[in-house]
C-alpha cells in the first residue's frame, strides 16, 4: 500500500498474516523467520510465534487492544472529581467578595459506590447544595448536600474554604485529595 493511498483514510487494515508466512525480524529486519502461530502478551498485544522466537506484531502498544480494567477506568474517571471541583469553585468565586466566597466549600471524603467499593471523592457545596462535576464540569450533578452525603455514605469529610483550597493546591502541587 502506497503512502498516497493511506493519506485520505481514517483507518488502516494491516495485511493478514497466516501460519507459514515469512516475516523479517531482528534489529535491521533482515533475518527471515517463519510464522508458527500467534499469541498475546501480558498487555493484550499480538505476538507472532516464529522460528526465531516470539516477535511482537506492533512495535508500539495499541491501547485499544489492551484488556480493559473496569475498576481502574472508573477510578481514573473519578479522580477527575478533585480537579473539576477545584477548577469549578475557582471559576465561581473569581472576583466575588469574601462574604460570597464563604458560602463555597470544596469537600473531600471517602464514599461508597453502589457495588460497595470505598474510594476518595471530591465535590463542591454551595448553600446546602452539592455540585458534583466528577464526570463533567459542564454538566454537573446538583442536589441537596445532606441527601448526597447520606446516599454515598460519606465519611472522613474534610471541607475547604476557597482560599484554603488555593493554598493547599499551591503547597501540594495538585488539586487533591490532600488529607484523606
């Protein structure tokens, strides 16, 4: 396949490889080897079994071929809650007088999800309402703070005033969690 043929395409279909095909391996791809079979490595990447040993089919790892770890994906997604909540609070209090800023609290706590898994979580509270921007800063969940804390079985709750949150972020060089 020529470069000109590939340029306009959004996906590439690699050539099919069968047992018995010849491939070139080694640092300079100059040693001939015969494909004897196929397997996957620990990261779900395709590996050719050849007469010259196992050879990775792709030099870089192809992320979408790696096995999905649901728990890790959910945890990574939920860690955005600290960043999103801190940034949202800073946007909302920017230029506001101190008496208005006093109504805002950045909250960090341990919560429990519906599967019973405990994890660290962060959200924003304003006048008894929760603004939870864990999944989306642009479309946050808004509900009564007491009901929210109860529904998530929140424990070890730590509340930060906006100025305190700014100081913590600067000292710790991250947006949370800080003391959980």
